[in-house]
């Protein structure tokens, strides 16, 4: 019984929480704004290209690979894609 309790605690502790909003607030909001209106997500770029840009940088944007943990660039891009879809739908 004690084993099951400890196992349940360790499983729940290892589940990653969604930190995508926190990551955006920490790394992106200063340049790209709170309302996401300054994010140049071109429709022809793929998710993989966007992740590469977050990690390696682009015109005027510094690389963030050295600051981000494993999977953080993917979380940021997923957050941006989700939020910009909502933003586009409101237009």
C-alpha cells in the first residue's frame, strides 16, 4: 500500500505542467507584445521551421536554444500557433 502511494506521488510529480504561457511571458512578450499582434507567423512556415527559429534566431531575433530547456521551444511555438489561431478567428 505504501509502495502504491509513493509510486502515485512520483508519477504525478513527473507530469509536466503546461508552462507555455510562462515561457512566452519570460522570453517573448517584450518584443512580440501581450496581444500577440507582433508575431510574424507566416502561414507558409511549418511548425518545425518555427521551432528552429525560436532555437536559432532569425532577422532581429536572438537564438534562445541556450536558454530553453528540452521541449520549451516546442511549447512556445504550440502556444503561439494556438493563440494566433484564436486571434485570427476574432478578426
